[in-house]
């Protein structure tokens, strides 16, 4: 990884493809540090939330399922708003600051949450903050990066982000091991870490004017460009693949149901996936820059298909569990940042944030629908038939998505 002393000028979209060694912009690394600290904070809370809600507050499983659904899906409702606000105001950093700030405050508010209503309100605030900040932050990454290196830039950011996601649960459970049932200590430490991340964003990340020197487009034109013909096929492909993406929790529960190894180490399954994601985010980002981001995105869902088959198998044990986690981490490394890098080149520079937000909204809503459908199928048919059914459907969807994305990166 090479870090530049300063970023390229704002608004420059031409890459220095002829240089042998291109550097990852300072803005990208700083935003990665912000995401690392924020994910340490958020994953500390999310890792203990099931125990806190059910064992400490005494909420039932239905109430927990409701809160978990809010946690997974509510951010979709403000992603477009965040992208649009960043694009229209030309200062996406400050939209991101608001989003990170709202999430940080929600950590300390958890201390006063003692019932289903207050917990839901706090979780909703946290997820709304995440939805508001994501697209403006990704627009800053795209604007600070050379076009030829977008995959690697997003890979570096996602690697740092994922490192935080791996540290968070370990820190939370270590704190609870030292101070049993001290959930308030987890929330306070989480809040402190989030504040440090917010300070890095405010004090050190440059206030880049994305789309400077260009006329500010009306809202109608922004939305039209962000959902125009060049992006429409990509959104359709992302939705098709997203609706067949089973949530991590279901795969982990499948592994737990199958063998004692996964059941014994269940809290560490999340960490295992994040470690694989961390190791592969930058290499697969660089691969996407060379062979095509659309191809890498589709191939990543091939890894997800193999993860379904591994989790659905009758035989278990450490090897199959680890293999499943590696495949799941490979899928995220080949899809999350790669999709943002792909979309950022399919829309005009002034509407990058809105375009990325549109794709992220489609994926979030599709995965929410997938979770509901898969849960119902598991109850109706059982664990193995549900996974195999989704595997067959994904095997059909992968070539269909490849056809939808064919040549999309060559269109100008």
C-alpha cells in the first residue's frame, strides 16, 4: 500500500494509468481509519446486543427479532438522502460528519434504553446515521482516487473498516470477561471510540468540494442521472444477486446446527469472516481494477454459492467451518467495495454519491427481502433444503447478472 503525501486535485477524474506505482490517497486512508474506529465502536455494541436484550433486559425472541430487523434494514430509507445531500451541497464530508455523529451519540443513549421502545429508538438512530454517512463517504473515496485504482482504493478502505469489525467483538467480550454483566462499560467505551473516529474525520479528512467548477444540477437531474440507462442494468443485477444473498447469521446458525465445533465457537464465526475479508479486500480490489469490477462482482457471488453448499452439507468439523468462513469473507471482499467502485464510474462526477446510494439501497432492501424469505423457507422445509434451494437459485442468477453487466464498464 502506498500512501500519497497529498491527494490529487478535487474533480480530477483522469487516472495516471501510465505510472508503475500509484499511491492510495491520504483521504482514503484517513476515511479508513475513521471507519475502523467506528466499526470497533458499533461492533462492540452489536456483538453484545443479543445478550443484553434477552438476558439483561428480558426481551423475548420476537422482540429481539423486531429490533434485529430494524438494525439490518432501516438505513435503506436515508441512503439516497445522504447521497443527494452530499452531491447537492458539494461538501459530502459534512453530511458524513452528521451521520457519524448521530451514530456516536446513540452509543451513550443505550445506557438509558431499558425497554423495547427506547431500544428500538436508539438502534434506529444508529442505523439512520450509518445510512446517511455511507454514500457521501464513498463519494469522497471515489473523488480522491485515480479512476484506474478505484477497486484498490475501496479495498484499502474496506480492509481498515473490516479490521475494526474484527476488533470490536473481541474488545466487547474481553471487557465483559473482566467486568461480568458490565454492559454499561461496553456502551461507554464504545462511545469514546466513536468520538475518536469522529474527531479524525472532522480534524484531518480534507473538506473536498466534489464536482467543483461544475454547475450544481437540480434535484430532478441528479436523480435522473443516478438512475439513468447506464446505471439501470447494474442496479437490476445488484438487486437480483442481493435477493439471493442469505444473511451471515443464518449461515452461522446452519453451521451451529450441524456440528459442535461451530456451536462451541459461535461468537468467533463473525470474527473469522471479517479476518478473511480483511486479508482479501485489497488483493481483490486490485484484481477488479485489472480484470473488470463487474466480473469480480459476479465472481464473488460464486464464492457465496460455494459457501451455501459448504454450510448445507451433512458433514461438519473444523475444516468445513473454516472453509465456509473464508468463502463468505471472499464474497464480501469481491462485492462490497467493488460495487461502489463500479457505480462511481457509471455516473457523472457531480452525482457520484447519489449513484452509490442508489446501488446500496437496492442491495439493502434486496437482502432484507432475502432474510425474510430464507427464514420462512427454513421453517417450512428445514435448514438443508432452504440452503440448497437458494444455492440453485443463485446458480441461475449469477450468469443472468453477468449478462446484465456485460460491457457496462466499456460504455461511455
